[in-house]
C-alpha cells in the first residue's frame, strides 16, 4: 500500500529546511551540518542531473520559472522570495543561496562552490554509515554522463568510473542516449549498478529484425526495475527514462527504440511488484520532469515516492499527490551535484508507515574531499583534458544560463554565432544544463565545454522567413507552457540574438508570441528571408562545433552586444517571476 494522507502530515514539518544554517567557515570541515537524526529502517540517497560536473561549481538557480493555470504558484514554479516563504528558508542564509538566485554574487563569495564528486563521496559514505550500508541504496536519476568536455570526448566513460567509485546502484537515462547505442551499451557493461528504463521498447521494425532487447517478447529493451532488500524489507525501484528522447534529440542516436511515458505499462509493473513480488515499498526513479511526475502521480496508483529529475528543480520538501490508492510523494533533486536527496523510510510489511526527506546542499568547503575520488578526478583530467586549462578570456559580468527566457551565457553564444557567421539572427537551444561564472573569473576551454559539450554541437547557417522564425518560437513556447504537462519536454525557450519579442505564456498555442523586432527596432517581416545561425540542430550539419566558434569570438575580445529582450504579458504577480 502507498503512503496515506495522514502519514504526510507527520513528515511535512520535519522535512522543512533549517532557516538558520550558520555562516559557512571557508576551508573548515564542518560536516556536522550533515548530521541527521536516526529515523526508520531504510535510506535511499538520490542524485540526479549532475551533467558530468566532477568538480565543485557555481550554479545560479532561476529567477524566472513561470507556472501557468493550475501550476501557477505551485512548486516547482516558485522563485526568489516566494520560494523562501513557501519552504520556510531564511533570507541571507546558506540555504537561500543554494535554492534561489537572490543576492547570488554576494552569496557565492560567502558560501563558495557546491557539489564535486570527491565531496559527494564523503557525504554519501557518511550517510551510508549512519543508516547502515545494508539499509542504504544510492540511485542516480540520469543526465550523469553528459555536460563536460571530458565526458563528451570519452562518451561518458569517465562518469561510469566516477559513479562506480561513488557506489551508484541504479540509474536511468536521458542525455546518455545521445552517445548512441554502441557507446551506451559499452558503458553499461562497465557500470557496476543497474540501468533501469521501463519505458524504452524496440520499434516494430527493430523487433522484426531481431534487434537486441532484454525481453524480445515484450520488446522491452532494458531492465524495468530491481528489488532491493533494505534490512528486512523489500523495496521495488522502477526506472523511468526521459520519455521524449527521439523528439528532443536526433533520431539517429536511437533509431531502434521508442520511448514515451507508458502509463499503462508502469501501472502493470507497479501492480506486479506489489501483488506478485510482494515488495513493501515502491519507488519510481524518474527522468520525466517535475510537472510530468506530478500528473503521473495522480494517475498511477501504488507508488510511494517518485525521485524525480530532468527539469533541474531543487525542491526541499516532497509534494503529496492524491491518487486512487492513497498518496504519492513527488521530489526533484536539483542539478550539477549541488544537492543530494536523502529519503528515510519507516517500512513495515507491505507498506511504508512514515518518511523523512531532506534535500541537502553539498557545500564543498564544508566536506573534506574523498582521497580516492579526488585521485580519480585528477588522473582523468591529466590524461584527457589538461590542454583545456588555458585561459580564453575573463568574465566581465555574471554569466549564467538557467531561466525560462534568456541568460547572459546564452547571449554570449548568440553573439559569437552572429559575429562569426555575419548573421542577422542567432538561435541557441534552451538547455537547462550549464554552470555559472562570476565576474572576474577566468574562462577556460573546459568552462566553455560545460556550456556546449554535446554530441551534435555542429553550427549551421540557413535562411528562414520571419513566419518560420515565429513558428519556431511558438512551438518551443507551447512545449514550455502547455497546460498539459504530458506535452512538455522540459528545457526553456530557445535563446535569440538580434531579435526581441513579447510572450504571453497563458495564451493558447500559436497566440503566445508577438511584437518581433530586430536589433535597431525594425519589425520582423513574415514574408522576408533572414540569415540565421545556430547550433545543436536535430538535423545533421557539418559546421564547426559551437565551442570553437565561441572560443574564437572570446579570444577576439568582443563583449556582449545582443540584448534579446523578452517582454512578458499577463504574468503580473506570478510567483515564478522574480525579475
């Protein structure tokens, strides 16, 4: 049986973050901040969306994450002070720095970088020891192998080594699929844990041609779930890979596989785990994105907790969702190694009696780096990426990406595309991964890879009419603000250089974008053709990778010139908007 509503009330207050986390002492091992009261008889540690960031990073959380309709004012669509108030976090605290964009530059200087696998290893080992190794499970929600130059050049093999040393026992995937089937399977042979994906099946044609699958009869490609014994109890863990891989990425990477949310198959699997395998708890390890998980939780019965990822939402407390058999708790554990989710379960035969949940910021200056992990990171760096350490330029302002509409890092990429290709307009995808650089920080090639490293980074130039450009914006906007979460794929709006527009997120499809104007104020004409530069197209291109274009632009000493202004309509007072 899943958690019941009365149980939610017991964990809700305990899950709140401390609003009085003391000022961090730089360089001091103050790991007592990570002491947790003993609770329950099973612990699941959850990491997601690290995007191959092996060392500590700065990452600014969004100041724009707008929710529309029933999602307005609900997590994850809260930013800034609205977020602090909802979760009881004190202003000007370390937690406010970790979870919001408020006073980011000042707080970054005060509290330092977060994450890093050597620091995560120390924290994971501590939390395992506290609960008992035999009662602890470490899982990863995907986007583990992509997001750095090192991972891109090694097709994720470095992250397999790191996750093995960290002790990851199960994972699911998203960007992992963009290395292609051969590289994926090679990495999985080296991975010591289980790769779980209940929602990946062979296409009919691939099945006819006897393509490789876990179960040819059902056409299921990967293991859908595992059963883990935590002490005297059995926990079923189901993997849910990103449902839209062939749509969001080039189809050539996964030609034999079909994805999807697969509600019906998921419900059947949950029922099997409970009724036939007699598990005491069911956990979904998901890469759906939080809005999708919230809807899924209302429609699939029997899941106790969803450990979510993909949308990079750092949510301190689980969200309780009622369904046919009780309540499912939905979590999302941030990105870039900044956070570690800690789910403590009080399990009885056939049910979860109670839970405690913490989403713990990983303050790197308070955790002594693990020696073995640090040595692995240094070995990988020296062998494969030492040549990327040279300075390209110095950041002249705060450079970040995350936000529904734009960010200075994306404008910099757009400027490079426009300048290097003499294009009127530049398009850059609304990826949510990418780290933050502080003003005055030296930028190396390794830093540029952290913003651009994908397996289809080729640049292109093409002619598009004003009407076609507007259609692209409308399509991406509908993906972001569709009132039905099942039609959302995650990510943010495509970034623009040389073009401004107005957006009304609450309008219907095809009616959200207006007032398109070029730099200088000239209106974009529907029937006129424009020279457009971009990168990361789902169609094959042969241009230079975008990191080479960006590096060339920066070495020339050119600053940001594109404004890419977005005027928002109909969102006054929306708590997903802090700017």
